[in-house]
C-alpha cells in the first residue's frame, strides 16, 4: 500500500509539472499576480476579473523570465481575457480528450506565482452539466464545478486531469460557492473572437427588469422598472410598468430567459416583445443594441 501511495503521489506531481510549464504568472493588478495559460504560441488566456489594467502588462514564465504582454481582448460574460506575448519556445497546454469528463474525477488546479513558482491544489470535479449561463451574461458550453481550492492567484490557471491534460481554465469569479472550470470549448470560441475583434458582442435592450406574477398566479413575466433614456427599448417605445411576457414568440419568466435571447446574433436584429400594458396585451419591436461594458 505504501508503494501505491508513493506512485500516486509521484503521478500527481508529474501531472502538475507537465501542465506547469505552460502556466504563467500574469502581472495585471496591484499586489498579486494571477495565473494564465499558454493557449497556443504567443497567446495566453486568463481570468478576466483578474486583469485590472489594460496597459503595462507582463507575464512571468516557467523559466523565471518576465516578458511584456498586450491585451488582445476581454469578455466579462465568460470571465476570459486574452493576452499576447513572446513566450519563446514554451509549449502550449495539452488538452484532455473531449467527452471524457465525469463527476468524481481528479481535478488539479495549477497556477503560478512570482515568488512561489508553480503551485497546485487537488480535488475532484464535483459536478458536470450544461450549458450554463453565467451571472455576467455569458454562456459556458458546460458547467464544471470544482471542489479543489482556488488560492489567491489561482484564477486563470489550468484545471487539469490526473495526466496533466487541461480540462479548463480556473476561475473564482463566476460563483460564490465554488471554483469553476471554464471548459476548453468555450475558451477556444471566445479566444478566437477576442483575437479577431477584441470583444464578444451581446445584445442589449437598456431596460431594468424584475420578475412578477400576472393575474391568476399562473403566468410570470418581467416588469420594466427602468428604461434607459435613448436606449433601444426607449427608442422602441417601451414604458416603465410594461410587463414583458415573451420575446420572438418564446415565453420569458426571468432575466435568464432575456439573456438567452440576447446573444451575439441578436445585435442589430429586431426582436418582437410581447407585453402586458395597462392590463391589455401589446407588442413592441425593439432593435437590439450592443451591450456596453469593459470588454469594449
């Protein structure tokens, strides 16, 4: 048994070392670096909430050398940011095979600190589901919850399996309960958009909404508590007190339903809002704008 534990310990250390070569320290905020992962040559992905400035960025490599980096783009919705830096011949992270992830599998969070170098925590994948819409309005292709600890500076690091192959990017910015692994498919999709345009566009109505029950208590809707002056909803004639019950024929009962209708493809498109106004049904056609935000 003792030999078995030693073998397991060595295997875990080997997995951390394997992934650690592709994990960098990202110097983009005061006092403490976060972590980042070399996605492909010259391209580093990290957690957006840890990038507190847009300029004077650097990354520290496994060799200990620090090189300048530039911000290619950021997306608060999925908590991803992309940096570009000359990392020399540093090898990119190796992805785990798609479709093999299950709850209960070992998960290692691999980060890098300026003083500590590579660091790691171990746990399991506590839940796998999806797709999952974040509270910031982005969509993750899968929901991957971790029970591994995320220490200060771990966000942006690699989440890897027992073989040291990546299953996602670690973040503590999308859940108050546990760490989340942003799945590789989401990282790839968002990173390509950020490299191409610097942002991920999402639809925007310019209205503050709150769920309400309609008469009879069987139907829910969203009452407009505020309408932004000059925003898309205001220009279309939406009024404070209007209750939205559907968008393009699909019922909406909470703000997640509205966010789902305001993806990238909604920008610039007319959406038909089904309403209850003054107790009577009505419709309003709104041309969705592009949501403003930090990622611009």
